[in-house]
């Protein structure tokens, strides 16, 4: 097959990098992480730690299992994040007195205070993305469907 014919072959077109949904998502995820990094660095958080804090700011205390469910993370991924957050003084972990197998995670006073610093992040991200709110909402909802 010649080069000219290959470009009109649908199976070849399907293999082009620019036609890959996975690559578009990968690039978008990388850009989001780069945009968040300076904001989170100022707070002393990594992006995964920020996600844990978001869940705890919504509702705290939570079990490690409930955190994992909310973030779609298993405990082997979540435990090191929680240990680092605890070492930073942002969360406290303890065993559930009613069931020693369960670990409960709660915000410390410093973790609650950090929420005030985080309040500006969503607006800063909206400005950095330069998208209309309705476009952001639509994109978020479509991505949630894709992530199921």
C-alpha cells in the first residue's frame, strides 16, 4: 500500500495519536496536574493528598474504606498518603473502638485550618482553564460518565 492510500485507510486513521481519546485524556490530566502544582505546593500538598483532604473537608471523620470508596483507591495506595498527611499534622488516624479492624481518619485542627487556604483554588483553576462555567460543568459530567 502506498503512503497516499494509507492515509485514507480507516484502520490507519484510527491509529493516529491525535485520534486517540486516551491521549487527549492523558494530556488533559497532565495539564490539570501542572496547573494545580504551584497552588498545592504553597499548601504543602501533593495532588493525591489534596483529593484526600477534599473528601475529608466534605465529611470528617471517615473510615479508610469510605475514603477509598470516595476516591476509587485501594487501601494499599491510600495508606501511604494518609501516613504522610498524618506526619504533616493534617489528619489523625485511630482504630474504631467498636471494630479494631477499621481505621478512622479525622481532620486535625491544622487540617481544618488548611481548608481556608484551599477555598481560592477552584476559582484560580477556572481562571487558568479559560473555559466558561457551563463548558466546565458539561465536561465534568461527561468525564464522570466515562469514569464509571
